[in-house]
């Protein structure tokens, strides 16, 4: 019978809690000033219109409106403004007249 404890158990048992990062408000949701839109480590997303970057790289709203993601940018569209198309449609070429 062993009189000493095995060394495996005394070195285990350390695991940190999750930090709950990620998107908190998805596209199309209404936000108020001060609402956290997303929590991130570093700047995977960058602030756009109506948003600011916190000291810990979170993005929060400074205006009320609807959340809009455009590539890596996060915008707040004012209420009542529909999302505009990304690029205007190209005009068809008109034939030259002589």
C-alpha cells in the first residue's frame, strides 16, 4: 500500500472563466447610446458612424438607431433611415449619336 499521494492531482484544477466576448447586438437591432454592440480582444471590428471604441477595444453606441455591419466596420443608422445599397447600379451605356 502506498504511503504517498500521487503527483497528478495536485497540479491540476486551474481553468479560467470565459470572458463572454462576441457580438451582443446583431444587424438590424435597435440600440440606445451606451449599449455595447460587441466585445472583442484587439480590433477585429472597427467603429464607424455612431459608434466608438472603448479602452478595452469594445465597440459601443453613441447614438440611437439600428446596427449595420459593413465589412469590418460597425455603424449605427438613425431610426427611420433604410440601409442604402453598397454601390449604385451602373448606368447602361448609351450609343453615341452622329
